[in-house]
C-alpha cells in the first residue's frame, strides 16, 4: 500500500478529531465526576486527593500540547501548504 499525501492528510485530520474528542471527554469527566474520580485515582495510584487536581491539570495540559504538536498543527500545515 502506498501512502499518498491525501491519505496522510486525511489520517492526520481523523487523528486530530479523535484526540481532541478524547481530551474534551476526559476534561468533562474530571469536571463532572471529580469526587468519585479523585477517590478512585487516590486508591489506585496511592496519591493524596489534595495532589490530584495538579496531576489532572498536568495530564490534560501535556495531552493537549502533544495533540496540537503532532496532529492538529501538521494537519493544518498540510491543508494550507499542500
């Protein structure tokens, strides 16, 4: 199978959509179910519940950065310049 530019641009677009959807879902779940999720993660990973908001913020920030750098921006650049 040969990977064409159109196929690569399409793949980047779908990957960007899926990653952004996961980011929004994770953010929504953390906001809506915070007490339940915090207690679950505290038990699973042995963390104090007071440290979990910073861990969530860090996770979501890194995930957003990686999604933008590896999927959204390459997709936009490919759409604009190819």
